[in-house]
C-alpha cells in the first residue's frame, strides 16, 4: 500500500487527448518512438520553419506529472516561437504510450526521444532538454546520461523527498520514499548551460526549490523569474517566459561560439 500511495502521488497520467496536434495550425508528425527496452512511446514533432536561423536546434519537452502531451499545446506554441524544432514526448503509461510507469522507465523514455532526434540528424549540442516540473528531474537525468546543448528547468523541485516532506510533514517520507528524481544532486554533474525558471506564486513547488537548484548548477547558468501558478497554463505572462527562453538561447549560442574558438 505504501508503494501504491507513493506512485499515485508522483504520477497522474491521462490517457485521453484533450486536443490534437493539428490544433496549432502548422506542420507536425504524429510518431511512435521505441525506448531501449522495447516500449513504444507516443510523440508529436513540430519542425521549425525552413528559413529559421535556429532550425538546427530541437527542444525535447519532458512534461510534468499530470495529463499528457495534448495538455501542452500552449507550451509548444511558445517554444516554437524561438524558431527551434519541438518534440513533445509522452512517457510510458501516458496518453497513447505503452508500458508501466517507473522512474527508470521515464529516463529510458527521454533517452529514446533523444536518440530519435539524433537519428533525424540533430547533433547533440543542438538538442535542448526542457523539463517541466517532474519533467525537470527526467531532463536532468538525460543531461547526465547524454551530451546536450542546454537544459531548461521550469517549476522543478529539488527532489521527490523534499516535496513529499512539505506536503506530508507528518509522514517519515525521507525514510520511505523509493522514487527519487533527485534534480539537486545531479546538477553539479552537468556541464551544459542551464536555465532555471520559476514563479514566486507557485504554491505546489515553492520558489526555494528553484533557488537551491540554481545554486547547485554549474556555469554558464541563468535564473529567470516568472509570475503565475505552477503549470505553464497558469503563467500570467507568456511573453516574459518566452523572453527568458530567448535570452537562454543567446547564452547557448554564445557558449557554443566559445567552445569552437
């Protein structure tokens, strides 16, 4: 019962789509990606405009613990405004993806999506992992396992134990939890540009998680404060959020130039 309770608190998958990829009114591919353990994963790929100066970049979106990719069209629309390609992935057990949810399974899912982008011709340094909430823990592990061009953590916690202890202060969460997603411990091992973005109004994952994650990250790094609630759909100023991502892209491009020099 403890394991069931823990799993039910961490993962909130939805199977049914609430929107279709065509709703953005632009070209897309509805694809299935196979993880290394054989699980088939549902994903939507939106190519960048052919004339975009950032058409060489791809943003791999690791979404939060609720819903599925059909709940992320607002996020996808904003990311496409950067001029990059965008890949939205549903983890196993979410949407139309197969398989049973586990922490390690979600890591394999992100790696499968990464390999799909590599096979499409995107170089490692041009793949940006975008982690939303729980997805930040998954994107962080991807940055440990695979070379990337950058890492974005939006509304991301330090680790599951810290969140659990805040929500259930009367339970010995730190003794009992088996699902880790320890973003804070992994960040010192990551040596690509990192953007941490968070709102002080976030009542689910408090602002102090972002501050601690930012302190743990290596340079080059960037902190960008937003406003509104926890989920992207609750952000009160999409343009400010996009401005932060635009500045981060310039940081990535500047960093890449230094490495080539």
